[in-house]
């Protein structure tokens, strides 16, 4: 009921306000400024096109033809192609010498549903901002989860350290992106500091890692087979799991269960924190790194057992504590 009420309010706002009104509100909400009048006119045109897309899609949602609705997000002044270029998961592959493949028993007993946010193993949603550092947030998310589950310690960890210091392990800057496995390789050798001692600044800077401030170490990490059953077993028994996926349908996501096909490859890193079922549709619950105003308080749901929709189970890993 709460979700339906919220959606109705969103739809009413989109329908009742003029494009100009929504544009002004959009700029104020997200602190948007542009270099010139020409750029602003261009962005407003893109924004208007996205509004029409939202309206058409949400009419289908009202009719029960789709299971998620759209909203004006912080990316509403971007085309879908521009949006995808702002993410940051590398598609390159390197040998992961510290990784071992985790294959679960076929008869493993699992809960029907699980939500690690309710079990205290998921820390508050963060915001990567204007930097292709999603891989760093996915890395810290799974490590924060293991630290909370096994050590009962709930301390946010430093994405900035990974961004600044793991280039020699294969990760890039705010333009190049990176991989969670390469971040795990770095943490094996160096450990990681708390976010409070090495805070996020939304750009790559000189590495300022201080070994004396390390608060978490890992001894390795596990990779999963590219299979939704294996991901379910990991989420159901291990905790939050780092994954890569195709982001194209997250551009204007507002809430509900994503069920559209994706046609591009993996370009974004997120954290699967649970699974369940709503109105007969199985879903994964996923933590994103775009702040709490995006999606369902910073989370989204995507259809589960749907032929690995948007590659959600194609690149999965998690750290192993000492």
C-alpha cells in the first residue's frame, strides 16, 4: 500500500507539472548547473524526452503490464548512452591468482527468502557521485557485510583508498573504472581503512594509505559460477555478494521489480543483499551506490530466475576473512 501510494504521488507530479516546473525542481534537487545556455537547452530537450518515456512506461505500470515504474532520477538530463558511460565496471579480464571458485552442494538447504539489511549486515547506502567507482562501493559492501556477520563490527570502509591505491592491481581512475576482484587483490596485500579515516572525495588523488589505520584484512576471495542458483546459495548462506550487471534499465528506475531485457554488456557493479518474491514474481534485492534518493531508498529489485536477467549472476564474488 505504501509503495502504491508513493507511485501515485510520483505519477500525479509528472502529469500535473509542466516540463519547465519539473526542470526547475530537477536542477534544484540535484544541484545541476550547466556551462552555457546552449548546453542547458540541450539538456532540457533530453530531459523532456525522458519525461515522455517515463509517462508512457508508467501508464503501462498502471495497467499492470510491467512490474516496475519509472521516476525522474539524477540522470534525467542524460541520454541512455551517456548514462551508461558514467558507470565504471571494467570488462577486461585478468587472472585472479588469489581467487578460488566456490561451488555449493546441490542439496544445500536455503531460506525461501532473505534480506541481509534486516539482519544488520548491510551498512547505509552511499553515493559514488560523478566518478566511475561503482566497483569500489561493491567491494566495500561485501566486505562490510562479512565484517558485520563474522566480527559483529559495522564500520563503513574506504572506497577512496581503493580508488587511490589499487591502480597497480589493474583498477583505474574516475574515468577508467575497475573490478571488485582486483580490489580484493589489493586488500589481501594491504588491508583497508575505515571510511572515517580515509573519506571519499569523488575523484582519484594521491594514495594516502596508512598501514597503522588498517581495520580489516582478508585472506582471499571466492568467485561463483555464472549461475543464478549459485548466486542464490551464496546470498542465502554467505551474505551480501558483489556482482556486475548491465545497467541500462536503471536509468529512470523508480521502484518495483525490473523485468526488462538488457542488450548491452556488464558496465556496473552493485551488491546483492537478498532475494524474495512479490506478487508471484521472484526478485533479487540489490544495493546501489547512487544515494538514497534514487530507486527504493537506494536499492532496486530485479527479476530472479529469468535467464540471468541483465547478467546479474555473471560476475559474482565475495571476500574471505582470516
